[in-house]
C-alpha cells in the first residue's frame, strides 16, 4: 500500500463502501451527541464566568490538597484546584465579591510563601461569558453562510451542502471528543476550531474540484456512471490528501505532545489539542463523508439515472474511460525552393530487400511472357 501511495497508483473502492463509512460516522456522532447531552462541555472561565487565582508557589511541601483546604478555610466552597507546571497552581471558582477575593489572595500568598502581588487574579462576570459565547456562535453561522454561497458559485449547490455537512460532522465529533475527555473549552479552542474548519474545507474543495473536472466529460453514451467517476477522482487525489494531512499533523502533534506536555507549556495545550483533533477528523470527513454524499445525491438526478439505466441495458459494468489516442507523428519542417514552399513528407518505412527484390523479378518474368 505504501508503494502505491508513493507512486500515486492507489486504487480503492471508496464509493462502494459508502454504507460502511456512514455507519462509522453515525456511531461516532451518536456517541458524541450522547456525551454532550449527559456530560456536557467543560467550558472555560471565559465562557461560564467566575474567578481564577494562579500563582507559582515557593513552598516545597504545598500540594493540591493543601491548596484546596486553604481555600475552603477562606470560605470558598466547590473550588477547582489543579497543578500547572512545576510548583504552579490554578484555583477556579464561581464569581466572588471583591472582599472574598482579597481574603483568598491573602491565604494563598501565605500558603505559597509569596507576595500578594505575585498572584494573578482573573475575574470574569457571567454576562461577559454569555456575550463571548453568543459572538462565537454568530461568527460560526456567518462563516458557514459565506462558505455555502462561495462553493455554490465556484462548484455547485449540492457540493456546497455536502461540504457543510462534513463541517458539521467535524464540529460534532470534535465537541464529543472534548466532552468525553473532559478537555477545557477556551477562546483558543474556538479559534482553533475555526482554523481546522478552513483546513477541512480546503481538502474538500480539492476533491470536489477534481470530481467536477472528471464528470464534466461524461455523456449519455458513456460507459462510466457518476459514482464511478467520483471514485476515480478520489483515488487520484487520495495520495495528495494523505500527504497534506500528515504534513499538517506532524507539527501540530509536536506542538501538543512536546510543547504542552513534555515542556509544560500549558498555554499551548488548548490550541494544539483542538487543531490536532479537528485536522484528523477533517481529513476523514473530506474523503469518507462529503464525496459519498455528493455521489448518492447526484445519482438521483435524471441525467445520471438515465446513464446508469443505459449502462445496465448494455450489460456493461463501470469501466474507466480509455486513454486518449496518441498524437500523430510530427511532420517534417517545410523548406523553400525557388520561391516555392515544399513540405517534406514523413519518411516511408524501408521495405525488406528480399521481398522487394523478389517482387521485381516476378514482374520482369511476367513482362517477358507477354512479349512472347
């Protein structure tokens, strides 16, 4: 298989296994929707609102349990405490009044053996979080509408709808993965999602552009159905799609596993995680979701139904279109003789001397017989 990918001669029946791809996507979507309905999404502080305290402790014996007990003594219940990097802590809670914030800052500074100014306090009101959520959804809707209009003009409306279905597939699956794993959704996650939607659409447009070129030459007297033409187009661009996806996933994976996990750069985790998950899901949906949807939808049009009926009546099966005939041999360049242009004719193949000599001998004998 790797040799075929390198040579670009990959042949696989993508459209013939449409039911399998749809079953896989359906199962993943059901699991994602179920997780979203039961567990929901772990929204970050910027979306749900609240107060966060982050500091770097100088006390070697301070742990997550110790920070939680100190916060409980300050009168803040149900606070979330997590360790950030080496010796760093992040405390998140609901929105706290200013006097309670000052009390928590004091006890945390004392427990961490640091100054009060060394604590970073972030306070986000619930209204501001709701506004951010509304703006993010609005941006997503405008983005999808623009994509539908552009692809309808550039390709055709059915391909535009199939592209949006693939994008929604990516959104639901990515959100389900975040819900199942409990990853925190932050503004960086939203930015990454919009980025990977553009990446997924790029791969889809490349495939559909090739499909449009491949199906434009089909006629009613052809021997290839629309589904067969889509399958051939997918095989032609599959190597390119795999190469583009792997090339994009390698640096993002390095950013995620090396930068955020091994080196402890927590600020990169939300962005890199959403990019990695979304790009992997988008690479799948472009080939195994968008293209089969277009093939099934277009096969219901009267033109392609008629073509399939004629192919079935002839008893023929889908076969690739034969390659075009080779071009004629080039003519010899013209030369000028006494003001006239003479075009040299292509050289004639040399005849066999044995056959040529024998034929001339027979003709001479015939002429001698006639004279007698």
